[in-house]
């Protein structure tokens, strides 16, 4: 893969295109951007035909070893890789270690192994088993093994240092096997940057990982709930200074819009798009404003009106750090009785099938009666809305409107969305 940057802020955000993706080297992915989140190769609640009704989806599909490791024997017997096995066809396949929408269990890391959890329980992975899985899955790029059990704030410095050492040792073994294995030629490996909340270890991990022949970097143990956004931004800023500019940086476990904006400003290129799924599971709909097409006079007026609250992400998107299942202020809870007779679309101006064809009252009815269609319609909307947000983010960077976008997103969240204006930046092309 090859990263071409068109605009770069000093020590901050990057705008560009990730080119030559996949074995055919013909796919591209705009950055900042996100991957398509799946579970065992399927976007939750959606069939492949339903998913194909959505436009402007990323060309990179994420699968996780936590959901497919237990199928290793089947994939080895199939021989043609997971993409063909799951009917994914024309997509770039990225294989990560853990499911970002599921909390990782701790206490099962050794010097030689890491563990993932499938439907049948814990699966312990040595480097040899990990690489055998990559041969069976045949992804286009994959994340190296890592000891990521340092996201808790009370982790000792000694434990964090051991995490960095183990992760680097795993990477060295994996690269050695990778370059000797014919079936893995042409695949890209992402090194993992660990270090918990200790700045010195983060920097050391980044420097050492950057010395290895990796195609990009995964920033791990910085997920939502692990630390406050100020500390996360400081660590990411320090890490990205140690990484080469021509290789992409993928942040794991962060999906909230306010956190995405802060991390993009710190130099992150790619994100995992699990947040729409979490919102859907709560019976909620994403409903935040990212319209940056307003006329200049209106923008100046709103700048004055919002100057007292702009950037207050703790108030406008905060969650309980110990409970990532809590509703955020970027969504509306359609199970609430207030929506029983609300005949508006989820978001005015949104072009997704759900907003074009159904009202909030209908979604409320489906949710309170436990109809499976509720998850389908919510996932359609939440996926379209979230990816349209990333399109607006890239447009804002290209036209020097990032401050305007931040005011829109950070000050127009959740139930405060009842009177939002149409989303000119939404997905209207379906």
C-alpha cells in the first residue's frame, strides 16, 4: 500500500489517499477514513444485498480473529480464503485481533501467547497458530499479535514495559515467518504500538515498531473508556511524531464523533466503524449535525452564538468510562415514549432508505415490540450517517472548515437534535 498526502497540518491532521490496496493493488481509501465493521464477514443486521443499497462505503472490510479463529480447520480445507468463503467479493480484507465492539477480557497473556474469545470460548494463539490462521484467512493486510492488556489506568510501569517488549517480540517473529511463507507474499503487516498511559513507553514502542518493515501502524490500548480524551490526544501526538509520514496510522477502539475529531487532529488516519453497531444495539439512531455547507454570514453568526460552548466535548458526548453501553449525546433513544407519535424521519435531509421510507414513530413501534426489522433499519441509517460524517470531515479538511465542523458536531448532539436543519452533507445518492 502507498499513502499519498495532499494536505498536512503541522504536527496534526492529514488528508490524502491510501492507494494500491489489495492483491490487485487497484483499490483506494481516502483518509481520514474508516473501515467497514463486520462480524465474521457480515455487517450486523444487514444482508449483503441490503448493504449494497448503501453508497460510499469504504472498500476495506474488517474481520477479526476473535470471530473466525474457531473456523480455522474449515478455512484450511476450503483453501480459497475467507473473502471467497464469506462471499465478500470485491473488497480489501483487513484482519485484526479483537472485535472492537466487545470488551477484551484480561489476564490471559503470556510471553508466548495471546488469547481471543469466540462463541466456543477462549482460543490461545501462539505465533505459529496466528500465522497459520493468516494463511487460511488470506487477508490483504493484518495486524500483528500484541499484548494490549495495558488500557487500565492502574497498570504498573513494569507491566506496561513488558507489554511493549512482548509486542515487539511477536512482531519480529511474525515478520520472519511472513517473509519466508510463499502464501503470505504480497500481504501487508501493521505493527502495533502499545505503552498504556505511560508516555515514555508509548514513544519507545513507536520508535522500535517504526524500525521494522511494516506497512502501517495500529495504535492500541487507547479505546473509549480507557482514559480521558486530553491524555489520549497527548499520547497520540507524541506517538505520531515518531512514525514515518508515508505510512498510515489506524486507531483501535475509538468511534465516537467527538473523539474521532480530536484524534484526527492528533494525526490519526484510520478508524474502526463499530460505533454505528453499538448505537443500533442500544435501540438508538445517530442524529448529529455535520453540515458545513452553510453560507458565510450564517457561519459568522453561529460562531458568536456558540463561542461559549465550542469544543466542550465532555459535556456533548461524554460517557461513563466504565460503561461503553451508555447512550451518548450523538444519538436519540427511539424507545422513549416521546417518539410514539413522532412522524418525522430520523434525521431531516438524510438520504438513507430508513429516513426516506419510515418515521420515528414506526421505529419506536418496532423497538417496543421487539421486531427484528428495527435493527435492520437502524443499522442502515446509522451506517449511512456515520460514513457521511467521515465524508464531511474530509471535505472540512480540504476547505479549511474543520472548526466549523467541530462546532456543528460538538454542539448539536443527541436529543438537542430535535430542531436540526437538513443535513446537506448526508448520503442523498441512494
